[in-house]
């Protein structure tokens, strides 16, 4: 039993020794690790996955189907003032529909009727020549001469009345514009005088304020008044000076504004005089032409009267030529009259009106016409992205001005690379980029929404 106890005690001591060594080892490790230089923990490598690009975004603009047409009057017409405008903004018009009528309609209509009458006269003359001289032919030719003379007198009277009307209108407009200039000058003089009086009054107030300031300055130095009383007088001086500066600035503004108004009014007067003189010269030329033409017609009629007794083949040929010329004059008169009626060259919607009734046709024409029933978004896609664009791709069109997102499909891709025309407001963006225009056809609902926003800058997002 003692041997067993001794063996057990010996084993226990060995186990305690082993445990002590193990504990010392663990303690040493615990002490050693904090003393080591700290090492950066290893971070697991993060693999970055680049998302696949699903859209191409570009700036663009809204346009109607086809180009916007600026409808103008024919350049062959002598007049270019609108007598009647038959459309309004937003109206739908059909191809061939009359949009406007020029004020030369009555004159050209009269010329057509005169040309038609000349045809009848020429035909009658041809029949006379073929039939030979008759007792009644001389009387008919004399009547023709009388008619031409009466017509010449009537045309002369009408043109002289036109000339007088232009002169009267000129006198009225000139008098009104001169009165406007006088009114501006009188108003300027009144305002300038009143403002000068104000400046004089303010300067007098400044003198009083400075005198008070000097007196209070002496009193303040002697200790007779408080600091606040002295400061109030100094404030009065500064306030008076500011009022004078403001009054002088107002006087300068009054002078500058009045001078600008007078310059503008004088320019308008010059324009009125120049326009009236041009109209008078044109009317005088027309009167001279009427007189010359009438005299020639009367002279020809008298020559025909003298040759009525003799019928020759050459006379018949001449008479037939006159008939042909008269018919050609009718066709020309009809063509001239047709140009008075300005017609729409296509179906479309009136987008803008540049010239209204009574106005001279402007350089921009009479109206702007576009086929807004079908709208397009013209996207300017960077040349680096154009290979991603395919026909039939869906596109979304957005803008702060649009009430909703517009939807369309890519219909056409231009083959020309050009400079960017729609500029981003972000100064960091490339403003000299090379782009290709992509035409996106909007659906019916989006076209109705976009019809009122032609040329609006939009952002086009094409789904790849």
C-alpha cells in the first residue's frame, strides 16, 4: 500500500510539474505577443464587378416630322403686305389650303379682267380683219378708242387717288411722330427741371446740416452736448449727401432715358419718311406706266382704225398674233393672281405666325408650318457610343418642361459625324464633342404631348 501511495504521489508530482511548465509557456506567449510590433490584419481581397451598361444617354431636341417650313409670299408679286390671314396658331391645315391673301388681289384681279377683255377685243379685231371693212367697223373701232381713253382716265384717277392717300397717310404718321418727339422733349424738360430743383433743395439742406454739425462739434468739444446729439448731426450730414448722390443719379438716368427715347423716335420718323417716299416713288412709277400703256393702246387702236379699209393676209396674221398675245397675257395674269393666294404646301399645324393682316411680310415669312402630328427626338450620341445604338431600340425622353416621360423607338441613325449643337449646361462637359444624330420616332401619345414643345432641349436615354 505504501508502494502504491508512493507511486501515486510520484505521478501526481510529475503531473503538477508538467502543468506548471505548460502554464509558464502559455504565460510567456501571452507576454511575448503584446511586445511584438503590431501587424496589419490581412484584409480579404475584394473583387470589383463592373456592371454592364444598359443604356446610352445623350442630349437632344424635339422636332416635328420633316422640317419646319417658313411659308413666304411669292417673290414675283409686287406687293408683300397681308390683306387677310385665315389661320391662327395651332390650326391644322391641309395641303393646298389658303393660308393668307395678299393685298394685291384686287389689283391683279382687275388686271386679269382687263386681260380677258383684251382677248375679246383682239378676237373681235381678228374677225373684223377677216370680214373686211364694213360700215359699222369704223364705228366699232372708234368706240374702242373711246373705251381705251375712258379706261386710261379711270386708271389715272385711281392711281392719283392712291398717290394722294399715301401722301395723306405719310403726313398723318409724320405729324404723329413729330408730336411724340415734342412730347418726349417736353416731358424730359419737366422731369429734368424738377429733379434739378430737388438737387438744389437737397444741397441747401446739406449746407444747413453741415452748419449744424460744425456748431454741434464746437459744443461737443466744450462738453455742452452729449455724444448722441453730436452723432445725430453727423448722421444728418451723411444722409443729406446720400440723398444728393441719389438725386444726381436720378437726373442722369432721366437724361439718359430721354435721349434714348428721342433717338428712337427720330429713327422711327426717318423710317416713316423713307418708307413713304419709297411708296410715293412706286406709285408715281405705276402712274407713269399706266399713262404710257394707255397712250400706246390708244395709238394702236387709231392705227387699226386707219387700216380697216384694207384687208391683207399680213393684217390677218398680225391680228391673230395679237389674239395669241392677249391670251398669253391672260395666262400670265391668272398666274400672278394665283400667287396672291398663299397656300399650304403640305398638311401640318401652324406653329407660329410672323406676319399678320395689314403687315408687310417679314424676312421670316408669314407662318411656320410643321407636321406635329408625328414628333421626333433628335439625340446627339457621342461617336464613341454610336455602335451601341440599333434600329428599333426603345428610348425614354425627359425634360423639366415636359409633364411626363416620352417614349419612342430609334428609327434612323445618320451616317455623318458632326459637331455637337445641343450644349450641356454643366461646364465640365465636353462642348466640342463629335456626335451622330439619332432620330427617335415618338409614339402617338408622346407625339401629342411633344407637339407643343418643338426645339425643346431634352435628355434621351436609349435602352440597349
